[in-house]
């Protein structure tokens, strides 16, 4: 089983739609979780951290279910500029460790 | 803040040649990571350093790959000899390590390597 698994997509949605991405991770000892965004031919950039209680940043909501080892990202009122690949990311090795990246879910928002 | 700086941005080389990729982390960041990204395998960790010391190099594909971090502001990833299957985008990232908190990475713009 891969350490971080995501549906590769692509998700093709119209502007204004709500879209949800899911991710599962295999290491139950992981303690930090993130969503990164990667635009075509660019570097990944931190979108948001994911906290146990769930957290929201504008149109973006992240949820964590430790029991199921499951992470989600919800995007409401999607914009053309949201088109990108979204990477689910999990830490490995505690605060001194490194990040394990999923292969990403590609989102395309159409007019 | 200049961010993580990688050079070169693009490299095209012939099979068998030596390739050296360079990275300057963000000042004050004490952890540095080298990743490789391909369509097939996504982002793979090659090696990372904490306080200039290599911590985990289990992702380095084989002896043709080597990485150094001689000081806190500079790291290199060397491939010798290069092969076509090494073609990928190589990212360097840095972050601050301290206490119990886990801080996210900042990535450089990457080096797009093509070995022909």
C-alpha cells in the first residue's frame, strides 16, 4: 500500500461548483498533514495545514479523520484560478522528519 | 525573503555526462530536502539534511547520485554518470526545524533535467 493515496482525477467542474478531494495515508504515527497546490510546470506551494478539529480558509475547508486515516479538502464556489494539482501531504518521522507527498489530484475549472 | 534558489532552471545533457544541481535554502532554515518529480512516480524524496547533516538518503536511486551540504546556505546534488531515466524535475526545499512543531516546506522553482 502506498503511503499517501489520492484519486488522480482529473476533476473537471464548472465555475461555482463545489468539489471535494480525498486522501488516505498508511502511517498511523503521522502527526502533521497538509494540502499543497502545484500549478503546471511550477513548484508545489503550501495551501493549508490540516488540523484535527478541521479548519477553514476562505473557500477551502480541510478535514482530518485520524481513526480512518483520511484527509479531505473541500473547495466551494470554485474559480478558474483554482485549476491546479492538489497534493495531499503527510509528515514522516516527527518534527525532525520529512514530508511524504501523494501523486496529486488534478482539478480543471471550466467557464 | 529571496526564497529557495535553485540553479540551473533547465539542464540538457548527454548520457554519461556529470550533472550538478545547486540549491540555496532560505536563510534561517536548518533543514533541506531534495525531491525528484516525474509523471509516473510523483514527488519522491531523495535525501534530506538537518543542520547540514544527512539524515535519510534511502531515496537516492543508486551510487550515481550524491548530495552534499557543506554549509547552511548551499547544497548540491550530483549525478555521475547521467542516464536518460534520470530526466525529471528536481526540487530543493527547506524548512525550519525546532521544538515539537512541524513547519511546512518552501520549495525552489526546480531544475528541469533532460538527459539525451
